[in-house]
């Protein structure tokens, strides 16, 4: 993986020699994951990925995603146990290490998107049965669906995720039938809560992606991140209808800003994309920040840069980094 744009005032990730003192590290596209034994330290960086590649750095992106996820995990904990143990730094959460289910659970409420796997792209190309779901003729981009749908994808370690129908998930042996039934019920409950919460904050939660794992005690656990502008589409509620009537795209407050800008510049996901421009990085940072602030109702308190030594110290000294006693399981 290469970071193609550098920004002095952003957090690119933990240098190898810093991570080495904390535990074995795996670099995901956007997070550095440190293995602490029973637990993981998820270190959210400012790397922005789209089209399955890192395009550049977005200031405070890591902090926003980490803190917003922590906020949601707490608010959703009555629906499903979350993996989070503690947010020990603006950029770091200590989480229970789970056995991740091999599928990502995408829930969608609108016919939208720009990439080859999006509902709109596939509908526009003439398909009316997509991921096992039937769509009526005559729909236009961004139309609401009669009810939220689940479109699972495989979780590829690298490269593109493959779309699956719910039936494929079970027949392909990705997840057992009973477990899948539990997953789909929980995913729809989470999405319903997410939509209501977003609406109260003046946003539309259009779609999202959940990851689940099996945690301590064989419990279905919500892992990764939740309802962030990286994993979800958010539209500004106040202007959705007026812009739609004017034939305009909604105001996107999420990573779609980046995808649309690249699409407008002619990039369709093939070949190497241009590095993220400073202007687009700043626009994305502002949108992410807005989503954080309207949802949590609190101003973002930007953590200082450079972040590396602060983050390393937070992981090294956290009392949550190891499970203690025998009561935790
Ligand atoms: N509680 C957890 N237990 C095990 N793995 C997790 C947990 N939470 C998140 N993960 C995994 O950690 C990684 C987070 O880093 P990320 O940058 O998102 O990686 P990726 O490029 O694979 O999407 C993901 O692979 C995610 O599935
Ligand atoms: Mg990920």
C-alpha cells in the first residue's frame, strides 16, 4: 500500500519502530491494528481510502471516526454487544478481539451510488434483480426503497469485495443459517435506530456497512466501526427534497464527496487514481466534522499533531490493553 499524498498536518499511521514496542501490527487500509492478545488496539489514521486504495490524508479523519464510532457503540449497545472496551486516545479504541464473520453486512435505503457494485450503477445498466432483491422499473437515482435491504459482500483481504445475495451467504457456507438470521435482524434494528438518530440530527442515514464478529462467550458482537461517514452515506435532510426536485444530487456529507469528485474527473475505478488534492481533503474533513458534531451534539476537540508518540503512549499505558482476572469471559 502506498500513501500517494502527504500532508504534514495529518496522521499517516504508526511508524514500524513505534508499533514494534506495542505488539504485532497489521496495517489495514485506514487503521493500524495492534494485536494485544485477547484484545486489539484499533488505531484510526487519517488515511482515506476509496476504490479499495488509499488516496491520501484527511486531517482529523482518524479521530472523528474513532470518536464517532465510540459514541454510536454506546448508544447501540442495547441492540447488540459492541466490541469496544475503551477509547483510550482520540485516535485509539481498545476492543475485544473477535472472530470476524467473513461477510460485510451492507444495509441500504436508497437506489444510489457511483461505483460498479452500487445499486444505482447496476440498476442503470438494466438489472432488476440485484443481490437477490427485485426492483421495479422506472426508478431514478436516489429514489427511496420501499424498505431497507441487505446486500452482503465477501470481505476480501485485498482487492474488491464480491457482492452476494443473502441466499448465497448461507448456501455458500459463509455464515450458518441461524447465525445469519440473527445478523440480519440485528442489522435492520441497528439501521432503524441509526436512521432515527440521524434524522433527529438533520441527516439522512442512506446506507451503511456493518461488520460482526464472534466475541467472548460466543456472542454475536458488533465490530470495526459503525455509522461513520466512511462506512455510511449521510445526506443533509433539509435539502434532500428541494435538490431532488431541481434534479440535483443531495448534499453528501461522507466519502461520496470523494467518489463523486473522482467520477466527475473521469475516474471510474480502473487504473491508478490521482492523489487526493488538498482542496478535496479539506472539503471531506469539513463534512466529516459536521457529521460528528451534529450527531454527538458536541464540538470536535481537535487532538494535536504530531500524534504518533501520544498514541503510542496511550496504548502502552492503558489499563484496558489486557483483560484482567478471570471474570471477563
Ligand atoms: N473486534 C475486532 N476483532 C477482530 N478484527 C476486527 C475487530 N474490529 C475490526 N477488525 C478488523 O480490523 C481491521 C480494521 O482496519 P481497516 O483499516 O478497516 O482494515 P481493512 O483494510 O481490512 O478494511 C479490519 O480488517 C476489521 O475487519
Ligand atoms: Mg475496513
